[in-house]
C-alpha cells in the first residue's frame, strides 16, 4: 500500500466522519450546519495543499530513483518555488550532475585504456576472476599464432596451446622470463595480479624483444668482426708478402726443400685465415636489397640444379617439385639466391651422404627445402640462428646467420624444424 493511498484514505475517512457528525449534531441549526460544512471544505482544501507539498517530494524521489536505476543521468528537475521541494531538487540535480560527470570520465578512461591496449606492441592478456580470458589485444594474438577473428573471450588459455602459452601458464605471478623460439624470436613474458572488486585478477604482458636484441646483437658482433678483420688482414698481408719473397728468391740453389714446403704451407694457412675472416665480414657487407618483381619458381629451379652435381658425388638426390607457371614475388634476386644456396648447402652437409633433398613450392609466395638427414636435436633448437653457433667441428656459425639476415631484410617468415613423425627436416619460408 503506497503512502499516497494511505494519506488519501486517512483524509477521506476523517472528513467523512466529520460530515456525518455535523449532520447529526447540527442538522436542526441551519447556519451552524452551513458554517461547519464550509469549514470541512476548507479542511479538504488544506489537506489537498498538504498532499501536494508532501507527496511531490516523494514523486520526485521516486522518478529520480527510476532514472538512476535506468542509468539515465540526463534528467534534471526545475525549481517549483517551494522551499522544501526546491532544496530537494537542488540536491538531486547536483547529485545527478556529479554522477553524469563521473560516468563520462570513467567511460572516456575505459575507452582510452581499451584503445591503448589494442594499439600497443606489447601483447596483453587480461583474465577474469575464474582465470578465463576477458580481453586480449592483436599483438598477443599474433604472438600466440592465432587468427584475429578467433573467439577467445571466455575461454581458458589452455585451449590455445603454443610454446608461448604453455610457458606463460607455468609462470608465477610477479615473475618474468625470456622465451627463446628457434633462436630467432625472443619474448619477455610477465604475469601479475591485481585486486579488483575484492578479488584477484591476473594480467599477462608479452614483449617481443626480437628486433631490439637483433639490432644490439648485430652492433656488438659487427664491432668485433671489424676489429678482428682489420688486425688479421693487415698482419697477414705483410706476412704473406715476406713469405712470397722468401719462397721466390730464398731458394735459388735448391736449398732446404722442407723449409720451402713449410713456408708454402704457412702461406696457404694465412690465405685460409683471410678467407675465414672474410666469411665473417660478409655478414657486415650485405647490401641494401633492391626489390624487383621476379619469378620464385625459376629461381628455386636454377639454384637447385646448380647443386645437383655436387650432391650426386655424395649419392644425394635433389628432387625439385615446383609449378611450371611463374610465381611472382618482389625480392632481391641476388641476395635471395645467396640464401637459397646456403640452405641447400646446409642440407647437403647435414645428410653427409646417401640421402634426399626436396625443393617444393605449392603455395603462392612460399617454399620448403626438406632433407632426410639426422635432424635437429632438441637441445640445438633454441640456438638455431644464434650468432657463431655451429654443431660442425669446423663450422663458423655464419651460414644460418646470413640466411636469417637476408630473409629478415625481405620481411619473410621462416621456420627450421624437424618433423618428429617423418624425420624430415624442413626449412619453410613465406613472403
């Protein structure tokens, strides 16, 4: 029963009783009866005025409450002239304006933070109270290898297995670690917790360090190589000049032939040392690529055929499976040919003898070079493409570095791995 109804019922009963009493008590005295009836009507009028002054604030509170429930902060009330009502109106209007500003500010902050999360290069994953994904930005999707349209909100991170997600789930909140993938991609993952509405929520940040570390790495080994090449080449040039003079003019009369042979061996060793340093220096002399439209299928066929005679000497079969039509890409043909040559050379050296190499190209702008050699051991995978790392006893760790630098200049994605089910090692490249 509403307050309005209670008030009207009370006033109605009260005045009905008054009218009845007046009738029975004053019906024989006309003037007193009429005067009493006028008094009743005046009382009814005053009750009506009281009704308006008492119920209006209640109506105001009721309608204001409905507006707040509906989250409509645009409704304001005009002053009525009544001191009590106007005071209530002023308080309500001030409260609504404060709520409106606060809501607008929170909405703007929320929009700003959401846009900041979307455009930041940091991968950000926000979990809800149950540990399910409530927000994930494009950078994190890319780092996890997921489609931008793939639905992830409301799901568990375990539903999207990858090297990075598996690593993240093992991290303790407050800790951060570096993740290295295939020796090329490096990420810093960090898990933190915050208290939100009295409960803990986790958020994950993934920072791609690959380009930054690569630049620092190249600057560091570049300075070392330049210094070593300068010292070695200057010293070897002078030593070789002296050795040439001694070998040519110091044994005119059939002198000590063993000494002469020793000097010739020393000179060859010096020449080998120069070539050794030139291999490293070649990494620093990579020219800026000149991009032109070219045929990837034709280049793969040409480079593959160049290595067939060398492979046959070791009983290694090279199979070239590429389309007959052109596969146009935009690349530097000279640099790309150098990278392809190193990939095939590495495959031949990995097999040793008695094996097969397959060069295939079935997707537009991508190719795969596979070999059935011994494969890549698990402990070697994190060090692939790492500067100066090599599993060969005489290796310099230059080949994969050169391949990596050339492919990165072309902004190509690449992966070198051994398929556990087939035992074949695949070098996959996509432009």
